[in-house]
């Protein structure tokens, strides 16, 4: 049995009225579900802006929003308006950021296998920093400089050999990683020497990233100690510690704030005598708790002595994290957000997989019925971003709410969208040949 949902898992402006109904940004969530349909991502704009401002205050100019966590035009513009750079990891993310009006010099280009075209895009758009991940990428930049004459500013991604306590799929700082130049093997030193001597790039700093959903500031501190010690002989002006700060998803979890995270990093840098500008790339910590996802309950299947399945109109196509990482979430009914939740349920989706589950062990009020709107909080990161059209479901709409106003920033897909990219007539031509 669980009590009412803990408010620290809800967006900043969440409020529960005398009748128990939950609103975010001054907008009633049940009303939003009725108006925009479900599934629906609802983002608290004030929450987003507050976290962006906190990041800028904590790290100063140069701190970048890791857009892979959640990206659309509205989010790109919001982060830029609040003084953040944007970290983009593909040509697609780069295109969306530029399409949204973010200047190229406010972008940081990541990726462990950037194509020739992506690097050319980065140069053409005047990206502020390219984070170089391999010797092959340095080869590509050599070739690009020979044809364009442009010498982009770069950071080298260093693998510090620090293992973070997180899921193996999102741990990136250990020696056995596809990312970066490993310190312990000597690759990092060789990369710095090559980049510093190259006429194709301007080496301005180093970068490291140890993983995602990391709760322990000490893990970041250990990585910074390695990075600072390695960087010291080179005297480079910039040092980025990446992102990865975790957030609580369920009751009983806690995580450092952006301010606390930054303080721990700055303390280690000061102790190590770092004089470089220190920056970071938070993503999940900016957007995760800013959103809730709304679903409509379609079926309730009671198996006495086993469990109750509650099936909703979304699933692994709008939140693959439970399937990929075994991630946990809480559940609540926005019509009764302050109610006790004594009924144990497993919230599942509508896809043709037994593994299509959203909440393995959830709790809801006893009076949950078919047709209810069910919400899962802390869904602002890696839901929309990692969504799919599995089973040809329509990807959900996204709304931003603020001061009682809801604006749709990403429309719900239509059935026409599902066939818009098909090459019409291809099969007929195949038979004719």
C-alpha cells in the first residue's frame, strides 16, 4: 500500500485543489487529457526555465543543455533564452536546434561516430565546439579542413577509467567503453599531442562523461580528479565534466541538486589547481521532473492471487526506459492526486510484447476504472526522445503549460504521417521489372 504521491516527484508548479484534482502550470491534467488526447507529455515551463537558470548560475557561461534528453524546437528556444548552450549529438539534433533559431556558436557537437556529412554540417553552421571522440574523427576533420580551410575549435573526449554506479547501458566512463580516448592506455596523451600539432583543428580543451542517472557526486569528483591530473601539463583553457546527474523517479530515491553537483565539482577543481573554465552538460536534471505523461486506462485485468494489470493507450513506444533499463516509476490518478493508493497494479501498454510495461509495481486508489486518466511523473527525459512507432502507433503530442495556458509544441502524429515517407508505386515498379 502507498500513500498519496510525494510532491517532490511532481513538477514545480504542481498543485492539488480541495477536490483532490492535480494541476500543473495552472492547468488541470484531466482537462488537458480531454482537450489534447492521450498519451500526452505535459511539461511545466516554469520548471524548465528554473532548472536552466540554476545550471547557468552554477556553472556560468558555457554550460550546455544535453538535448538528447528531450528536444523539440520549443525546448531548444527555451534553453537558449535562459542562457544555455545546446549539446547536440547528431545531424538531426543539430538541424532541429538551428531550425529553432539557436546560433551555431551556441552549440556543442557530440557523437562517437560522426559522419563526414555531420562534421561538414557542424563546420557549415559554425558550431562553437566539436567534441572529438576518435582518431578516425581527427582524420575526417583533417580532410574537411583541406577542402574548406576552416579550423574548428574542439574538445577531446577523455575516458577517465571511472565506473559510475548506474545501469551498464548508460555507463560511459570506464576503460571498456566505445567512447573517447582512454587515459590508462596512453590513447588520450597521443590524441592531445596530435590535435595540438594539427593545422586542421584548434584544441581548446578536454571533455569527460562517466554515464547517466548517477546519484553519487563522489563518482563525478573521482572523474574530475583524473581529468584534472591528466590535463594539468597541457594548460588548455577549457574543461567539461559532461552530464549524467541523476534524478529521483520513485519514492525513497534522492539526488543532488544542480547547485550541489556543481559545488562538488568546483571544490575538486579548486583543490587540483584547475585554472581552466569548467563547464558541464546537464540534460536529465533539467527536464526529467518537469513532465508527467497522461494515459487513458483501457482495460483492467484482475488475476486473483497473482496481480492486476492496468493497460493504457501508450507503452514502450512513448517510454522505453522500463524495458531498456528496468526503470521504475510511480503512478497516480490526477482526479484524486491526494488519495491513498492501496491497490497494487502493473501498468502495461498496448504493444505486442509481454515486456511492454510502464510501471512494474505501481499503486493506485481502489476506485480506478476503465476510462480514468492515469499519470506517471518524472517522464520529461528520454521518453519523447527515445519514442518510436512500434506497431505503427501514433507518437504523442507535447504541451508546455504556464500560468494557466497550455500550448501544443509538438502535435500528435496522424495516420497520414505513418505513410508520408513511403515511396509510392515502388512495389508496382518492382513487379513491372
